[in-house]
C-alpha cells in the first residue's frame, strides 16, 4: 500500500492514495444514483423546490417567488421533503 507509483503528470503518489480515490469515485457515483432515484419519488413541486435550493443555489425567498408561495412555506416544505428523503434512503 505504501508503494510509490507515478501519475500521468510524473508526480509521485502512493498506491493507497490511488485506491482511496477510486473508492471515493465509486461512492460518489452510488450517492448520485441514489439521489437520482430518490428525486424521482417526489411530486413535481417538491422536486422543483429541492432542485432550486440545492442544485441552483437559490435562497428560500427566491424559491418562494418562483413557486408562488411564502418563504415560510418553502422552509416548512424543505424540512419535510429532506426528512422524507432521509427516511427513504
């Protein structure tokens, strides 16, 4: 594991670092697949809320304006949706 190998750019790295990187990439892929499946379980409004908040980095106020609801409603819905997604995961 402590064996030195060289990357394409000629920099020295260790075998354990390369294996850790590959493991992280696999875990990241699995996380993305799980998230994609979980988002498919949401109704359109809830999915749009989550996409706006976490993928487009909109504020709750901005999301409220887009969805035509209050910021307080966005906050409550967001908490409910995240709790539901966590339980499903």
